C-alpha cells in the first residue's frame, strides 16, 4: 500500500484493522483484519506469581515515552524464536509520527542508563492497541506489559488489544474473540474518554498487583 498517512492509519485502527510488513526489509505494508482477535481484559489482567515479586523488587527503572523510536527499533530486532519481524522503515516512520501527534506511547525498562526492554502501541479513545515488545534483559518486556496495564486501568482505558494470542501473552490472561465481538468492543471503547497517564507511584503499582492477586 502506498501513500499511507498517520491520519489514515488512525482511521484504520478505528475500523479494527492494522498494517504489517512481510519482513523487516519488505518496503510494503498490508492490512490485517483477523477472523479472531487477541485482547487482554484489563479487569482480569493476570500477573504470574513469580513476576509479582519481581515487580515489587523493581529491578528496572520504568519510563514512558522517553525513547519511543529506540523502543520500536528494539522491537524490530531479531530475538530468539523470532528471527524475523514485521517492523520495517515505513512502520517506524508512521508510528513515530503518531507518537509526535500524541496517539502512540512506549513503556520502557532501563538499567544503568541502557534501554533493556519495552513495548509500544497506539492509543485511541479508551482503546490501546499493543503493537510489539522486546527484551534484552530478564523479564523486561513482561514488566513493561504489567506497567502498561496498570497505567491503562488508572487512565480509564477499557480495551487492550494484543492483536493475536501467543503463549507469552496467555499467561497474562489474553483471550481470543471473533471479529464481530471485537468490533463491538472497539466501538464501545472508542466512546470512552481515556487519557494516557505516564506516571505511576509505588503505592499505585502495589495496589494494581494486589488487585491482580484477587482476580487471579
């Protein structure tokens, strides 16, 4: 697809579709509209038991939006079982523009001044569309996801879209719903007036972890 603008991209998300490339070096993008969609219900987000202790020990400094492009580039790196990614230069350009417009955010884990993991996604109304995550240190992407969920709940979001269901995401309570149900939930989420809040106090994080213990 050619001539894709940030405004068209936002319209696509509002319609329930998103772009991907075949590979890092493929210059083209393709619209994806899955028959089944992965979402992570925010009211029943699950933090695995071992990870709860790690979260409370705060091994990393967690920041939001301090290095958005660095986060995308980290997500574009080959990793373990993922030797190829769908994030090409056009994805980087478009989502960088959405970030500048305030429609995209990153949650990042830092250690000794180095970016060691994180995730990024698109925010629209009360929906957050998780795009990709990466890790260069133990549990960094998992911690970033937990911090994202805590911030989304604090900020009034009602839908966390994971696009697909993976073994990695299932441990956090990801479920799969069909396209029609997804679009109904999306329509309701777009009506919500959520505002991404990058800050999260230690007490707020602890309350979030405690709430996931109660709903697990």
